[in-house]
C-alpha cells in the first residue's frame, strides 16, 4: 500500500490534517488502533464538546517554546472552525463567555470531521496497530497489522497520555525519540486534586458544594468555580491551576474574590453587630461551606465581639486559604498532557522535522498545552490545518 500521506491517530488533529491534505489532492490514509475515531471528541465537554474558544490565542497555551503556536493559531482561528460547523448545521451555545459547546452532542463534531474526510477522499482504517516506522529514502514505511504501508509523509497525531482506557499511548513520543527528537517531561494536567487525611475528610463532607474562587500558584491566578469532591478539589479553577502546580506546592484560594473581606467584615460589624459570623458567611458563600469554615476555625460569635485583629485573621482565612494537595487524580481523569515532543525541533509553519521533512507531529503529542475552555481543540484544528496545507 502506498499513500502520499499517512496520519497515525484518528483524533481531532489527525482528522483535521487528513481532510485538509485530502482537499489539496493528496492520497491520505488515517490509521488508529482504537475501534472508533475521535473517542476524546465524543467524551469532551461532558458529552457536548467545547470545540473552541472565541478568544483563543497564544496566551492561552503552555509550552517550553511559547512562540511556537503563534503561526498556526493566527492562520486558523476560532471563527474558521465556527464557519465549518455552521456549514454542517451544527447548533451550538456559548456557555461561559467565548466557550462554544455543541447544543446537542459531541457526536456532531465527529460527524463534521468524518463527513469532510469522506468528501476529501480520505481513507480511515480503525483497529489498525502500528508496530513500527522507519525511514525509506524520501518517504517513510510503517509496519502495521494491515502489512507494510509506504508513504511520502508520516503525520504523528497520537495525542497525549490522558485516559489510557480511551486508547492514549506514548507511541508518538517513542517515534520522536527514535528519530533523536527531544521529548519534554510529561505530566497530567487539567486534572482534579487529591487531599490528605484531614483535608480529605473535610472535602468529603462538602462533596458537591461549589463556589466561585480565585486560586493562585506560581504567579498564575484563575477566577473560576471550585468544586469539593469525595477525594479532594475539582471544578474549573482547580483544573486550570493544576497545569502550573507541582508536587509539594501550596495553593492559595480566595473564597471571596469579588470583594475585600476585611472591609466587608468591618462594615457588617458596624451595620449588623448582633449578626453571627456564620450567618454573615452564609450570605457570602454556600451555607454548608460557611458552616464548615466556622467549625474548622472553632470560632463563631456575634460580630460585635470581634476586634480588628480577629476580623483581619478571618479575612486572611477567607482570601488566602492555603491548601496543600497530596497529588492529582493523574492520567485516569486528566484532560490533557503537559509537555511532549519538543517543538524546538519542529517547523511552526509546516510541523515537519526540518532534518527529516517526511516526518511531522501535530496536536497534543507536541509540547503545547491549552488552558481549559476549548483551547486544546483549537490547537488540534490549527496545527492539523497548518500541517495539512503544507503536505
Ligand atoms: C475527558 C476529556 C474532556 C475534554 N474536553 C475538552 C473540551 O471540551 N475542549 C477542549 O478543547 N479539549 C478537551 N479535551 C482535550 C482534547 O480532547 C484533546 O486536547 C484533543 O483531543 C487532542 O487531539 P489530538 O488529535 O492531538 O489527540 P486525540 O484526540 O487524543 O487523538 C489521538 C488518537 O491517536 C490514537 N492513537 C494513540 N496511540 C496510537 C497508536 N499507538 N497507534 C494508533 N493510534 C494511536 C488514539 O486512539 C486517538 O484516536 C478533553 C480531554 C478529555 C480527556
């Protein structure tokens, strides 16, 4: 079997690259070991795929080489993907500002990609294991469960390591290493935190409680909802900060990010001196959390009893709640992988390895990781299109 292009990985980036190259007249084959294409697309966004963020730009990405993503993101913007889904009649909603989700189901996004692949003449072979790849003159040869396949260009779109049960493997990294490309350290990101015994018990008692917070770590601050779970802390704020958190780090959580707590407590003491602290807290925060806070601090009096120093201590407890996670939930639940194939050895225009132009890497397998909110799919689309156009 001989193709112009073989793409390993029928995920978001691989399908987007394949259809782009197909429309450009290339004979394209996509192979994937999974029994279904786009499994992560299907499970994304709680089954409704947050397929882009209208304001997605380089500032929304982490990478050891931050300027690498600029070119592709500039050339294929969120509105291009919106135009594509609109052409296919996909209905969508803007949940939080800029974040676009399917109104109905993630299946719609996969339908768009597979339909376009069909129109572009792309062949997709599932349940196909790739046993190895080797350079063959100006092209590449793959050893697969279908037999040997030769191609002019091989695109590695095998994604990251999160959710191994969905088919994630480190195969893309192995290919990179085989051709002497560096792979930066990988770790689970956009992932909930686990807590140790005392804090775990406290979180467990509050499981299901959610409130808006601002969380800070390593100078990064995210203002989004926090969710207490049976094992620790989750919700968008925690998922976002997990991308910068390192084992041993302490998080600082502001439970009242929209106000100055000391000033508000002083005003409450002045205007409602007979009010109990827990009652006031219950007006600012979910009642279960307010009650838990006074229990943790073993302090609940009427506001008139509180001197400035005690109110200051409470303000600090509310605005700089310090929590040291035991760890994260890891690859089992992480949405993405931080790190990956080092982009310093990849062309930001074509996604080819300059010393071996028949080999290309796109999507999450690269050391480019988006924030929560549709940025990771935008990277998959943008890198896929940039590479597909250059094939
Ligand atoms: C639960 C969850 C929810 C998410 N929600 C969102 C969201 O709403 N918005 C957002 O922007 N991002 C979201 N993400 C992240 C997003 O899904 C990924 O960043 C994106 O899918 C990466 O695309 P990709 O094509 O690079 O890799 P993938 O989509 O992971 O595709 C890689 C493909 O390669 C195949 N493959 C792997 N190894 C091999 C091998 N050895 N041989 C053959 N095939 C192989 C896999 O089977 C897979 O089909 C979510 C992720 C998860 C896990």
